[in-house]
């Protein structure tokens, strides 16, 4: 069966669930609001990276992105809903690919719009502190931010498909992002540079050091997301519905 | 002519055999009742036919092809598996639209099936506000979406009100009358008897019977004759020479077992027995089914005799 109608169906499923639209709205609102706050409050700190300050709303925003990815998949696991979906589209690989595309595209679009908005409002607050940012750095930050949020949504989507539970995926990922990054991250060093959130957020900094650059960092996050999606696809294709 | 063919189908969950070497065909133009106690493997068989579960061995095909090989399967097979399958936060109409889109079924068909299942007035309400009966109707609407030649319904009368039960009876008869293949599982005997032409009966995952419903009943339950009379002594003495005996019931009527009304009628009228009522006592599907499952229980309880 052709891909386009399946994708259309998956896009309709996302559009017709208020909670999913709400998660995308939360992604925009949380990221922009926290970036605006950071812009106002952190101007006094000369050590802070102005690009990351402007995009620091990603920290709460990525949780909304992960919720979106996980819930878009887990909405299929309510009361045998997956059976209805797979009876309509028995080509499971194609079905999952459509689902992933229908998650990725809106996340990327909302992520890019969010990043632009966050940068604009934060710069208004940062004033001179952000005046040293070049256009290239800002474009890199915005594009990187959109891609990063998309990859985190896909990581959550893959895990939700593997675990057949959105709550399961989120209860793994959210503590991971909150605790590993902020607590263990600074202590352990080294390997934590390659954690999906750490690596992917390098692109949000004006200056960076360590083994990974902005794009190689995103590539590491992409590898994590790809692994989660591959595991999720395996589960969808091989387990009884 | 699209039939469902199940060939040596077996499905094991761990060490438990849910479906055990099942072979049967479901033919078009009639309603096939799919009977068996809870846990007999009816739902599992339906999931295997739809390619949702993978068989341990054997095959299930629809019109000669496995379900998963069908392009736009909703146009070939409509299925109701679980009334809870629609997401509670979507409206009934949106639920059907998502299904229609994936199989390129035009949007007007969504409104048609909503109308046909009596859901048009609640189509824009969220599914979580639906009663069980309305969810059941939504599941049936989804099954009819692609105007499919094959329809599989798992316990469709669950939760329906009396009006809904009469409606589904008519719907099933109509679908079969249009030449479609209709397989309907149930554990309600009287309900199944009201719409089925043919029966496939499962017990513990195995095929117990695959016969026309009338034959199934008549092979297992002997007919009887119901009589009311003002003169029981005359009745008994008229029957005795012919080897029949009448048994009295609490409310005063008599029954003659293992007898046809044609025979008993002519005997008692020739003897001049005063009659208030004379009627054939129809055997029910329930009696036939219980007879079958009781022998099955004996069989499984004493495997050494097998």
C-alpha cells in the first residue's frame, strides 16, 4: 500500500488529539518563556554563554517535545487501538515510518519557530551581552535547536514503541535528562558528553570545547534516536498486536 | 466469492495452546456463528486471520491471500475486535476519518456509516462520552467503512440495548443477503440462534463442530411435543400402545419426548383425547450446545478413554 495515505492518516491522528496539540503548544510556550526569563535574569553573569542563555528554554521545552513523541505513539496502545491501526495498515514497518514522520515534521516546524521566538525575546532581555553573536552562530543555534528537539521527540517515540507505554518511556527519559545532566554529568565527565541531551545541546552554545562539536554532537543524539526508533520498529514488527 | 480459509492453524502463548490445529472455512452469503466458551480461542483466531498475531503454525487466508498481503485491507475485510479500541479523546467521526484516510476511503463514506449505525447525532462528541452500546456501534461503523465483502465481528451485541440487538440481527442478515462473508463470535446462544445460518464451534482451541445450525441442533436434541388436555388418563392410554409416554409439568402441560407433532397429533385425535393445545417443542441451540460441551467435558476429563 502507498505511503502517502498512511502518512495522511497518522497526521490526522495527531491533529485530532488535543493533548498532542497541547504538548506542541507547551513546547513553544515553555521554551520561549524560560528563554525570556534567562534573558532578563542572567545578564549580570559575564561567564555565561549568550547563545545558550537565549536558548536555555530548551531545558523545559525538550520535556514537552519528549511528551509529544511518547504520547503520539502511546495513544495507539489504549485498549487495543493498535489492533485497529494495524488492521487498517498491516504493513507494520510502513505504518511505523509514517507515525515517525508525522511526529518529526511538526516537532521540527514548531521547534524552529520556537527557537526563533526564544532568541528574539531573550536578546531583548540580554541586550549588550548578546551583541557579540554573529548571524551564523544564531542561525546555527536556531536550526540546531529545532533538530535537537525533534531528535528528543523521536528518542521518546522509539522508546514508547519499544516499551508499549508512554509513561514508561517518559519515566525513563525525564529523570535521565534532569538528573544525569545536572547531577552526574558534572561529576563523571567523559562519557556523559555522549549522552543524548548533552551531545545534542552543544549546538546551542556560542563557544564549546570537548570531543564533540555542534554537528557531531547532534549526530550523536541522532544515533541515540535512531537506535530507539530501530528498537521500537523491531517491537512493532515482531510482537503480536 | 471471498471466503475465509483457516488451515491447520495453531497458536501457542508460552506453553498454552490457545488455538489447536484448527481447520475450517467461512463461506459467503450466510452468517456463520462462531461459538465457544470464554477462552476457547475465538478472539485469538480472529486476530490470526487479521494478521495481528502470528500463528505458531498453519495459515489463515482471505480469498486465498493472507490478510497482510491485501492492499487497502479495509476495502476487503471489516473487523470489530474491541469496542474500547477507539481513543477516548477523539470524536467518533475523527476516529473513522483516520481509518478511512489510510485506505483512501472517501470522507463521505464516514458520514454514511455514521448514519447507518445510528451515530450521526453523536458523531462530533468525544468517544469517552459514549456508552458501551455506542462504542460498539462505532466499532461496527469502522468495520463497514470500506464496504468490505468480508465482515468479522467479535461479540457485536455486547452492551447493545434491546433495540440495538434487533438492529444488529437485521444488519447481519442483510450483509449475508448481499452475498458477503459474515463471521460473528458470541457466547450468547439465543442471540446467535437468531441470526446464524451456520456454526463453527470451538472448545479449548479445537474445532468441535462446523455444521449448518439446523443440523447442529437436530443432531443433538430430540424434538418433543407439548400437549394440554382435560383428560390425562385418556392421553396416556392413547400413547402407550405406540411406545410413547407423556410427562406432566408443574403448570399442567404434558410433554412427549422424542416424538414429532405429526405423529402424536394423529394418534391422540384418533383416540378422541380432548385437546386444549398441541404444539411442537423446538429444540434450542442452547440445549444442543450444552449437549456438545458436556460430552466434550467428559472427553477431556477422562483422556485415558480417548
